[in-house]
C-alpha cells in the first residue's frame, strides 16, 4: 500500500515528537503492508508552519534514518494544507508542497463548514494547473450534511477526494464513518490514506480500512484507489474517474 496521508515526520506537528517515535511509526507501517508514505505535515498559519523547503529537508533526513535503522519504507514529501483566505499569499511565497512533487495538493477544509470562498480557491488552483485533493472530506460538517455536493467539484474542477482508514474504521464516530462509506459506495472517492499520527490511538488501521472498502465496493474499486496512488507518485495524471452514482 502507498499511504498518501500520514504525519510521520518527527517534531513538526501533532505527529511523533521524537525521532524514535517516528521510527516506531515507520516500523508499524511496514507491518501493515505499507511500502511508501507521503509525509503530509500540517501547514497552517499561527499553528504549524511547514513550508515546502522545510518538508523536503526533513524528508531527506528521515529517509537516511530509516536506511540506517534497516526499515524498508520510502517516504516522499507532501503537505496537508489547511485552507484559509490567505491561499494566494501562501502560493506566491512558495510555501506549498504538493504530494510527491506532483500536480496534486492535499487540502484540509475548515472542519465546521465548506468556506464561501472555496469555489474561488478551486478556480485559482485550476489556473495554476494544480489539482485539489480534499483530505478526509467525511469529517467536514458541511459535507456530512450534504455529501452529494462533492460531485460538482469533481465534475467542474477535477477535485479528488481522499478518505481515511481511520474514518472507515469508526475512529471519529458513526456520522463520519457513515459519510465515508457513502462517498465510497457512490464512487466519489479517488485516494485512500491513513492519517496516522502515532502507534497508540491515531494509528494506521490500513488493513481494516482496505477490508471495509472491499466489503462496501468490491476489491476492484479498492484496487483502482491503489492504482491512483501509484499514478500520483509516478507523476502521472489520475484520469480514471468512476462515474459518480449521485
């Protein structure tokens, strides 16, 4: 499995605080069958400042530690960009890091609603020839209330949705879990990530989550999600969109 959303880098956000904790998380990833992780530290003004330059430097150092520790895991640079109205400034200053250097940016929406400027942001990204991957849409209250609205984003702006294994496993409660299942069953999901932060509570749930997708949608759909991750890290366009059923 390629994990396209994980907070594995040490001492940069609310993931592992130490290098030893990060190495334990890496070892747990391998046990879950994960071969590659895109490190996606939070980037949000006044909370966590993780610019593209900082992330790439930390990923290089961490891969060297993984090699010395004999842990067969590859880590690629990414970022979980928390969307605010200051997105033009963040882009202009070169702080944004796409997933594995691709055209795809992982974007975290404010948790309580879909912001009114979201469509403007999507248009901005389209002009910049970048594509938005929405991190854990199933946890956004606006999407929980109206999940079908995402079909328009997919159709009009080429948005991708990334659900997490934690949500599918019920870690965030019944409403989040049912929304994640709804998005999967209606073929509105394009990537799967774990959003793992540690080895205790916010762990991978990788095999459990993949098994749930198999039960909800069949192994063929799960394989298509895995193929999308391969395309992403290979620098290819993710062009295989399942026709939404809404």
